[in-house]
């Protein structure tokens, strides 16, 4: 067969609803929750994270107050401040 072959694809109108369905939107809080936190004094899982401005780490960094649940099984929660870079690397 010679010539150009064509393929008919359905065309969907692009709407805001369709774009949000196609792309997963994440927040820093959602990305922190569920991650491991390891330090010299505590090891555990981050169970909560909120943006916080009470501690200043430096220019271009956002501060988050995280709640860490220990791995010891005693369900002791500890709070720590962490810095997250905001912008280009």
C-alpha cells in the first residue's frame, strides 16, 4: 500500500477539569507524610506536616513543623522543624 496512512484519534476538549484529572497535584505536606525521619535522637514515620513561619532557616527555604511517630511501638509522637527548599535547585 502506498501513500500516507492516517489514524483517527478522538479529540477531547481541554478544560480545567480535564487538566486536573490528567495531572496529579501534590503539596509539600502530602509529600512529607509517610516518609521516614531518622536522626540521632528519634527514628520514625512522619504522620503530620504543616507549614510554619516561627523558625527561619534561610533565604529560599520554607519551614514545616512535622509530627514523627516513633518506631518503638509506644506511639509516642515528637515534633521537629524541617527546612524545605522552595524553587529551583
